[in-house]
C-alpha cells in the first residue's frame, strides 16, 4: 500500500529542458512540497527509480526528448515509484496532451503557466492519490497473484479477478491456450465469455488480427450458413458475387462462435464436418476448402441438457466440449466486485474525460451486497452511470442506478423487518420516541428493500449507528 502524506511530505518532480521554467516552478512550489528537478528523460528516470516521487510535472516537448516517452516509462515503474503525471503543453499541442491522458496522465496544464492554478491542481491530484490507496493495493494484489500463478498478464488483463473461481479460469486459459483443442465456454449472460475467447487467442501464438467473432443468435439459419462458410456467385437470390465466410477469414487464427446453442440442426451438421475434416464448403459449391482454425464456442445454456432433450447433436457436443471453461456468475465471486468496479471507474473516467473518483465506503458496500443478475456487464453499466452522474469527490450510492436498491441479498437470511415491526408500521403501540424511532427505521429498511447502507443514508445516520440500533431492543 502506498504510504502517502500530503503537504510538506509530498514529493514532486519537475521535468523541463528550460532552466528558467524548472527553477521558477521549484521556487513557487517548494514551500508546499519537496521538489526535485530534471532536464531530460534520463535524469528524470534516475530520480524516479531512486526516490519515492508522488507526482511528476513534465513538459511534453523537451529538445530531443519526447515527454510522452517519459510518461510511458514513468507509469511503467512499479509502485511506489510510479508517480501521478501532469503534463505541461503549449496551446498548439492540446490534442497531444489529451492523448497523454489516454495513456495514463492525470491532467495537463497549458503554457504560459498560472502558478496558483498549477499548485491547486497538484494538491487536488495528491488528494486523489491518497483516496486511491485502496484501489492501488487491489491492483497490486491482482498483479502479484498473476506472478504467483506463473502467468503472463498479456491476454488476461481484461479478465479481472483474484477470487478462487477466477484464478482457476486464468490457470485453465494459460494451460490450454498454446494447444489446438476446441474450447466450450459456459456461463450466464454478462460473465465475460467473449473475454475468455480473446485471452485464449492472445496467448495461442496465432496472429493477433486473426480472431473472428460470430454471434450465432443474431442471424437466421440461412444467413448464418453463408456467414460461416461463405457462398458462390449465384448460390441464391441476391448472391451477386463470391463471398468469403468467417471460417476462411479466420484461417490460421481463431473463430469464436458465441451463442452456439442457438445454431439449427442443419448448420450443426456442417460445423461437425469442419471440426472433423478441417474443411468447409461455400454455399453453392461442392469444392472443399481446407482451413486451419482454432474453434472456441460459448453459450449461456446447458448443452448437455439440450443433448438429452434432442435439441443439440450429441456428436457435435463431444467435438466442442474437448475442454470446458465455466465462467462463474458475479454473485459467486463477490470478492472481485470492487476490483472490477475500480477498473471500470478508471476506464469510464478516461472515456468521458472525467477525473477518476473513488467509491465511497457506502457505495462499495452497496455494490458488494447486490445480487448482480446481469453479472459483470450489469456492474459495468452501474459504474458508467456513477462516473457520469457524480459531481462530488466520491461516487456515493445516490450516484448509482436505482436498481441497486432492489434484490439485496442482505435480507435473504436476515429478517430485518419482523412481523411485530410490520404491525407497528400500521399501528404503533405508543408514541414515545423509542417506538417512533423503531417504526422509522423499519420504514426506511422496507423502503430500501432491507439494504442497511442505503437505509442509513436515508435516515441521516452512519451504517454503524443503524446496526447498533437494530441490535438494541430499545433504541435510544
């Protein structure tokens, strides 16, 4: 965890090839911060590697050096040596500064500099770093987990999670990716099955641009056959020219067939031939075309049960199910929720040109206790909503979608609103303060579907106070 203190203990590095700028900034800022200065990338990196620098203020153009190169090198350093980066730029290179932010810079300032604004921006950034300590710790733990498992993060960086279930998924992907085995990915909608396919391809050694994705549920049987295998000119009405199908496009790479359970029986037969003979035939042609394609499929259905009902070919199922990876629903990997949320916070802050804001404790608690029937996709939507709606230093429950107030598992095994309390809602036994407080708390809990965090916010008290009052038979 980063040990950071604002004020005189905060360390900043000023990088500029102009001595007057370096010295001017140092004189203006050294009363508030411990300042280092550097004139080029080499000098700056030496300081960053040897000292714990909290923030780097660097010019984008420094003679023969490119500030973007320094940004990349600085942000690649391990904690605690990776600093917050603020870029300095002339008015004419604002587009470049925006690109720097996309690559990890926290903000940029334009020259000529307003020193008061620069100092205020630095303090704001440092406050954000202090609040972001928990996020950084989680990211470090995730990186450490990957190292312990002997995995390269390449290809797995989007499959975020260090829960036992996700650790198993990471291990499976790493084990099978270099092989040619066909993979079946099962899991509920929104769990990230397409990310598994992407990671398998990325770690397979096949060309990066040779991952072809087909959503089998989005096409009619006739269109799906043509989409997969292509067609010859005149094969059907409207076929005015030969069309190369997705299997040929993926030759030498990987094809990902999403929603494989939706494929009709006729197309299933043709897929079986591809898997067994490694050849396809375009619609309207009897000439076999040889293809070398790694096949990854995914479904939110249970193909085994579909086989038993006669809804899916057993022989094709065996071909597809050489290796099966089960993506766990988010409710079964709750320890990954905040890790995922923090990754989405960063992503949507950049995408919407917003400052990255941390979750408040209450918001984090709300996320951790929601059922997430839509899984990671639903969490992603909720975080994007929070990033867009928050104008505060934090993202609190009121910035998150209202659907989070429903379906809260806290109430599943804990009868928060008892029958006695329900009766009190309609007919209070008396009107002393203790009884009224009990009724008010019960109403708040009922309104929030038993969510204590949101109820506490509604009542204007802390969650700890609410918990104490719920335990006390005579609230005070």
